[in-house]
């Protein structure tokens, strides 16, 4: 008998799938955007979902794990962060993980002239969640894309939080609009919006509270960037779907392909992942 069980349910009037492990861990994902809404491990919620998030079946959902594809932010001609996070995905085949799929359609081709099948695969084990994105090129020409698994981690103590493992890594500081080199662990004081050259080893998030205390964050080698984002108090106050204190409860640590696009040959398939492990 499998340790995993998948069931359908509704959350905020949106169709969702829930993956349960016999050990107690659970993950909830919406079909809208293949958006991971919740991951509980050890009885504790590990992801931040904004209480002001929109669930209208059209807008991007604030929090959880949005998929930014095939464009990151406004670095290109598409809508911000691309279209994958605002489209309806379909359940994939049953197996040892939960899979959702997005196929190219008239709607995607109107925005991005490539035929594809995208898959999000969620694998759950006690204390661990693996988020795997794959892209198959079903068209007749190579395609390039950008990607970010925009993970919002739930935190308790912003002031004492440290993200370790990016020491001496270069990064683009989108707040200061300059390139910099990380000195020591990443700490938060005001708005942070950075695209790092990813480290070879997993990162470790150390939180003075209980939610994300001891979280290891790993990503595949073919995702060469790590994004770290927290809006800070002033920026947070301008974001309609975040509460004023939302910045105190979240930190985005994103596995990404931003600086240079990934290329997928005709008929080929590309796969990248982020893995979160409670320590």
C-alpha cells in the first residue's frame, strides 16, 4: 500500500488537489496556476499564503509557490512573471507523486509562439517537499524560457532570521540597481530583492521562531540563480494583496533561471527542481 494519497477538494472556491503522506505531511495545490498553497510538516505550516490573496480563477495568487514561466518579472514582452501562474492546469497521471500539466493552447500561442507541455510534479516525504518543473518542446523549433519557483517560506522572527550558504556569491540588487557580492549570511533590514548566482550546496534558513527553524533549501544545478525577496515595510504597504505586516511573516527563496534563458531542443525535455527539507 502506498504511503501517499491524493484527493480532490475545493479551497476558496478553487478546485485543488491534496497530497497526503501517511506520516502526516500534506501539500495542497490549486489547479489554477498549479499553485502550491500549503505544505504542512510536523503539524506546522511551512509556506506563507497571504490572507488577502485573490482566488478569482484569473489573478495570480499571492503566497505559496507561484510558477513564473516562461518569463521572470517584467524582463521581456509577456505579462509579469509570464502566464503559467494564471492558467488552468490539468491533473496528470496518478503515481508516486502529484502531477499537474499545462499544454500549449490558442491562449498561450497568442502570447508565446511555442508548442509545449509543462509539468509540475510534487513529491512528499516526512519533512521534505520536492517541487519539480519540466518542459517538453512539442514544436518544430528550439525554445528559450525563464523560470522561477517563487517559494514563499513562512517565518516567525524576521529580525533574527539568517539565510546561510550564499556567502561570497555575486548578485544583482534590484533595489539599489547594482551588482554586489554577498558578505556573510543574508539578513533582512528593509526591502530585499536580489538575484544571486546560485551556490553549489544547499542553503539553510535559520529562523528565531518555530515555523522555518532549520530549513534546508536545495535546487538543481540547471537552475543557476537563487532569488531572495522580502518587500520590507514600506514596499509591503503598497501591495494590495499583502497585509501591512505580511513582510514580517514571509521570505521568498526561489530556484530560478533568469540571467540566461534555458534552451530546449525540438522533442527534448528539460527538468529542474527545488527541494525543501525541515531540519
